[in-house]
């Protein structure tokens, strides 16, 4: 007769709780170390009951684990505010209910290996199965790699090795620890000698921790870049009503700070701080007024805005929109960022290349163009175009380029390849998270989560001489750098 803790459902539930607690919520700190044993109960359920269990019973166990994990770590996606758009709330619930089916796939594979090849091969396959699936999960339009398990270690020295192995490498190493812990437990349960596997487990964890600590040296001082971050304390839902007023509010905050003596090299406004297509030729007067303000203020402005691109004939992707005036004209609007340098005519633009599924763009929209109109929500950001390039933006001071700024917008920060591509294309500074998420998720752990987990994808560029600036959440600023120039943050306006 099974005891309470031997029941597969209880073990599955326990794994879900451990994974959720270990994930880097704002205040849980080093509890991320629980991830070293978080998979053990679920793997034990597969070993003890997986061979005889029916397929649907296995799926039920796995679903329970990951619906609990997702619920504890991503409950905020629904926003849970009085003015929350109904589509956003419904899509958050749908994500909670359906995402576990994706997260369980590596464990379906492990259950199959356990049936066909035995326990040892299942344990050997565990690290590759977990990390390999996480990598695959981030490669398509339907990807949502927020719950990559390597992020759980962000508050510990073990995360420092991400500058070499990446976040997926951390997940692989976490899989190794879980497999070794389970192997030791199984040997102990069978009365076998556990000295060798125990020593191997201890050596692996100690070596990993020592490697991480060796990478925790303070950054080298160098040239500095002064940055002003501006984030109005506003209702995010009303922001999309009087869009022109947004520019006035941001300019007023900058003018107020400058009048008190602040002279930054770069002013940063958040994602969609200018929530309309200000560079549209029909809005030339407003665009020139903004340019004149930048020139007069003698600043460089990095700001989020809605960009528009009209495609040359025959070059538009299938998902591009048709002009209402002339259906032959194809265009897209983009969630974008631009650098406006005082006295410089050229305005480089970064268009967001990784978009939140459904909330920002229908997955596989080029193949499912007929369904694009089905996925729309109140603030009008559910059909952004997808950026195709990842190039840094030049920061110019007195005619000289003083930095190449790699701009990462919101969810792009959880895709390691975005930071890597920007750095490989010449970025010396990363604006690490450039996000309008936090006001929509006010009162939740979302801003802190994003600030924490977005550190890891930029670790490799930081290790190779870059610097990173977190500019995403009102009242909470952070900078990360290992070598190269330092960032000074003199002011945050709210």
C-alpha cells in the first residue's frame, strides 16, 4: 500500500511547488537552490509508477506539475487590475491552462525512455531532455521561454557561469544535479553503496559554485556614460487614449530634471513611450517638433515608439497590412526604439524581433493571415510587425560616437540570441530591459521577475566587455557590468 508521499499525484504536486518557489520571484532570493531537487519527486514518480501507468495517467501527473509551476511563477500574466483588457486577462488564463502541455514534453520523452531502456538511461537523458527542450521551445513564433529553469539560480553564485554556458547550460547542469540526487536516493533505498555517487554529486556542486564565485570579481572602472531614465507614474490603460500627451509628459520630466542640473549623455524613455507612428510623413510637424526639442536640449534620446514601414512592391511579407486608401500598398507597424541624437540627422531604429505570442502577434502570422483579425485587444498592440535585424544604435556626443547601444525591448530580454546578436554586431552597451510591462502588471512580481531573469541572457556580452542597463520598471533601477565602461544613473523621474 502506498504511503502519502509515494503517491504519484503527490510527487507531481511537490515538484510543481518546488519549481514555483525556486523561480526568481522578487523576494525569495536563494530559495532558487531548491531547483537542485525540484525535479526529483516527478522523476521518482516516473521510475516507480511510470512503467505500469497508463499514458493518460502520466500526462495527468505532468500536467499537474507544470500547471502548478506556471501558476506560482506566472500568475501575474492576467494583470489582475480593474481596467485590465478582457482579451489580456483571457489570454493569460489560456496561457496558464495550455502552456503546461509544452512544458511536459521532455518528461513524456523521459517516461518513454524509462519504459524502453530502463532507469539508468532515463537518468542519463534527463539533463539533455530538459535543456534541449528549453532551447527548442525558444525557437519558434509560439515560443515563451520565460520559465527556463536556469533562471532560478539568478540570485546565487551558480548563475555566474552563464557567461560561459548560457542560461540553457545552467538548465543542463541543474538536470545533472537532479539526476545525481535521484541516483543517490535510489541507491540508498536499495541498500547499495552511495559513497561514489555522493562524492561525485558533492564535487560537481562545489566545483560549480567555486567556478561561479571566481567570476564574481568587481567590474573594472573605465569611461562612464551618464543615463537618465524617465518613467511617468501613469495609468497604462489610459496611455493609449491621448497619445500625443505622452510626449509632452516625458519632455516635461526631462526638462524638470535638466533644470536641476542633470546633464546626461543619454535619456531613456520606456517601451512605446511614444505610442503612435510619429515618423509617419503625415505627422511631420510633430516629428520635427520632437527633433527640435532634442536639439535644443542637447541630449541623445533613446525612446520606444510605434514605427511604420511601407514595403516596396513585391517585398511585403504575407502578414503585412493593406492600406485602406490603396489596397496595393502594404505596410507594417512595429514595436520599436530609436536613438535621436542632438544635431544628427540620421535616426537609427531597432524593431522588436521577438514578440509575445498572441498578445503582440499571432504566432505563424505569415502562414495564418486569415486569423490575424481574430487576435486583437483594446490597446491595439496585437498585430505588430516582426523586426528582421538586430543592430545597435549609435550614441553620439559632440559629433563623436561614444557608444553603440544594443536595445532589447521587453520579452526580447529572455532570448539569449538577441543579446548575443546585438553584441556580435558591435554593441558596447545594452539597454537590457526596455519595457512598458510593469505598469500593466502593477502590484505583481512581474517587474522584479523580468529585471532578475533578464540579467542572464546578457551575461555573455558582459563577459566579453559590454555593459547592461535595466530601464524597465518605475522606482527600480539596476545596472550590470563585468568589464568595460561603467554606467552612472543620476536620476529616475516618476
